[in-house]
C-alpha cells in the first residue's frame, strides 16, 4: 500500500516539474522575442516619432509621451492575443 502512494506522489511531482519546465520555456521565448523587438525597433525610424506623440521641450526640461506609438502597439498586441486565443 505504501509503495502505491509513493509511486502516485512521484507521478504528481513529475507532472508538476514538467509544467514548471513548460512555463519557464514559454517565459524564455517571450523574453527572447521582446529582446528581438527592442533591437529591431531602434532601426525603424518612425517608431516613437508618429504624429500624436507628445513632445514638449523647454530650456532645462523635456517631456516626451509616445501616445500614438502606444496606441498602435496596443492594437497590434490586442489583435495578436485575440488571434492566438481563438483556439
């Protein structure tokens, strides 16, 4: 009877470890993708300089808020997650 419980506990533990491994792999893929996007974004000249982005410059003060860029990125991610979540 004890042997059966031990084997059952090991199976549960193995399933938990596999789940953690999959989650860590997914997080790694997401981090790598975000890193690639950041590298590529620096080479696209219009990112962060769209009409609708707010830029206020004074002598000793600069305020920049990429409003239009944020909206476009939000729409892209919303469509991406909507498309991926349809399964």
